[in-house]
C-alpha cells in the first residue's frame, strides 16, 4: 500500500545549526537510538506491502533566523515527491513576517509554516501580533502547523478562540496533541472540542515524545479516538522520523500502522489520501 508520511525531519548537522539538539542534560540528541548522525531519504526504509510515495518535511531548527535555507537544502537533495513546512516566527512585526512568508512561498515545496507553541501556547495565542500574523497566513493560503499539549485546558481554550476566528486558515495539530499512553478523559474531552474546528486536521505521530515505550494497542486506541472525533477525512498517520527511533524503527512503525484493523478504504485515507489532499500533492 502506498503511503505519504506527513511529518518527518531530515538532518545535515554540517549545514544546519540545530541548537535545540544540544539542550537538556544530557543533550537531547544523546540517545542510544539516534547517536550523532545525519538523516536523509536513504534512511526511510520500509518493506512490502508498504511503499513510501512521498513525505512532508517539517522544520527541524536548521536555521530559524533564515528558514528558507533549510528548504533550499531540501530541494537540492530530495528525490521523492515532498512538501515542506518551514519555520516562521509568529512574533515578528507584520512587515517582517510578510516578507518572510513571501520569500518562503517562492520555494516550490513550501505549503506551510510552524512556530512551535508548546509551553508558550497561552502566551503566544494571547499576543495580538501573533494573531495578526496568523490572519496573514489565512490570507496567503499558507498552512499553519500547531504543536501544543491538548491535555492543557487553557492552551486548548486559547487555540479554539484564535483559530475559531480564522475559518479559512488550514491548520493541523501535530502529534495528536501528545496523548498519554493510558486512557485520559482530559485529552479525549479536549480532542472532541478541537474537532469542532472544521479547518483543523490532526496528525497521529510522535508517540515517543510522550513515552519511549508507547504500546501498540494504545496507539490503535488513540487513532480510533481521533477518527471518532474528526472522522476518517481529517486524520493522518505520520512518523516524526527520526525521533521515532527513540521507540521503534521506521519500518516497524509503518508495519504497525498497516496492520490496524480498519476497513481498507478508511486505512487508505489516513495513510495516503488525506495527506495528499491537505498538503497539495495532487
């Protein structure tokens, strides 16, 4: 089965800055699963019946001051069909943000931008300049990738308020809002609220960000919860490669996805068609 991976990252540590990899104690990157190396298309190995038909590269902190550099690098090395989500600073002045978006849009693979909200979600979504820049993305037809904790009631409320006023802005929730491996009524309640935004899609990925041993059965239950809330047409399965290596191999993750007990038509939507439509592969 053909699939599109709508959330992964490639790295060239000689060309990019990747300051975030050096933070923490020990540094984030010092993990037995992914030790001091770069990642390219050649690392995206799968086995039959899976066939990688394309991917979406999400910004990886290559150069946050000049985000177009990461896209130019990707467009010079990638062979598979791909779309890119660039870094963009939502706190910039309207003029500077407009110039940044305009420059990014000149690059053929760019379909959207991400400014990671995470712990600053409430503060950022209360910022009037951030709201103006999100409105500019809506006007320009640029996708916004939203990453924050959907277990956080205040963050969810702030997000609903802001995005609810931008009905034409295409938005996708990264990593399903970080669901816990055990059943969480709080996360499920907030996912149901978020699903009320008709312009919001959700990517199921990043399991290792919550738990390095996130169980396969819990992944299946989480995906079922997402589909129950958003329907089959607004859910996408993704990897978060190479960070998925903290938990399992790329090949094994997609084998797990393909083994889900879903009708074939529904599975085809969440592994291929939805990503193809949302990220404009077709």
